[in-house]
C-alpha cells in the first residue's frame, strides 16, 4: 500500500481492507505515537466538512505530523480562478500526502494522476468516500465480530449518497445481504444493482422498513443531501422521507447497531442517542484510528 493513492474503495483489495482494519485496532489501543515527525499532510477541502477533515487532522496530529491546507476554497487561489491542475501541482511540492474533498465526481482520480505524492479521496461529489467506508467496515466488524453474513439496511439517499455507494462496493467482497430503503426519487442507481447481480449477491428494495426492521444487523441511515439537488421542490418533497424513532427498535436484534456517516438532520430522532443500539458517534471516533492506519500505510511508516 506504500505510495498508493486511495481514490476509490476498489483501489484496495479485500486483504488490504483487513490489514487496515487490523492496524486500526492497534491505533485504537495506542493512538498517540511519534511516527510522522517531519511529515506534512495537505488537507484540501473544496466542500464543507467537519468529521472527515477534523478526524484526518486529529489522526496526523496524534502521530506527530504537520497539517497545511484549507477548509474553504474561498480562502485559496481557487477563488481567483486557479485550476484544480495548478492547485494540485503546486500543493504537492509542499507535502508528503494530499487529502482532498471536491464537489466534482472524478476530481480525486484526476488529482491522483497528476500528483507526485499520494492522494486520499475524502469525497468527490456523489461518487465515492473510501476512508469513510473503511471506518464503516471497522465499525461493523467491531460491533458484529465479523464482516460476513451481515444483513445491512441502507436507508435514505441512495442515489446521491457517496458513502452508501462505497460501502456497497466494499461489502460486496463479503457474504452480505443488502436491503435498500428509499423513495423512488432516491433509489440505488441501477449500475450498483447490476454489479450485485453479477456477483450473485442478494438485495431487496423497499419503500418502507418498519415491518422488516427485525431482520437488520446494521441500519445505515443517511441524510437527504440538499446540496445534491438542483430542484429545491424535489428536495422538500423527499427530505423527511424516513425518520428512525425509538419505538421502531422494539423487536430488533440484540446485536443491531445504527450507523450514520453524519451530519444528521432529522433522519434519526435525538431520543435514540442514548440507546445502546445507536453507534454513530462512536463510529465517528473510529474514523481517527482508521485514518491513522490508512495514512501510515500509504506513507510506509508501518
């Protein structure tokens, strides 16, 4: 994995996923280590971010590295009309690794092809978010004790949600049963279903899940993303399509865990936050350990 960019979850093999997850366990036990002394990571966030940016920066800081970059493209030369090509070629002179979020699909792949230093895709439009996927896999493995034979419910925005697209691709490496719960406007794109068909993996589509929720091992909630809608009327029609509430968990499995890539809007009632089946805030913490594992693997430090 040394010097290998992480643009798509498909850039890594199943064995490489497991190596990252095993390494993340060691960082959870001991997250503060002086492994990145003299190393510089550039975080280029052309879109807003809280958890992804801060967890990457926390990961680097706990390892003794330095952070440069920006959290708002308006504070960079992009606001003056600088191209992505010129930004990447310039910033790569100043760092050992680039972490980038950008609104355009394919931007991270483009950056990785022109950058002399590795690039980690922190989200490119509605395409992929591979580091989120690896922390999701870590959260599933940690709570279920396995990654095979998982019944996963993906709920909400399955059309534009890059986290569910990446997670589907990763979980397809295991014996997973998928349940897609979304309104017609936000259904899982056809190409992902055809991909599962080609692997012989089972998936089911539902408009509602209250009568089948007892089958779930993992419920992966997503918000309806306003920024992905060009039509505000379509957004208003679908934004509250699914809301998970306390009473809905009454007859669920004891091992059920609720995941969410966050930020949350209205799709999980805040009353659920103290329920032992709610795992989304621990999931966010897991992001630090997993990103430490990704960074140190790419830089060849472990």
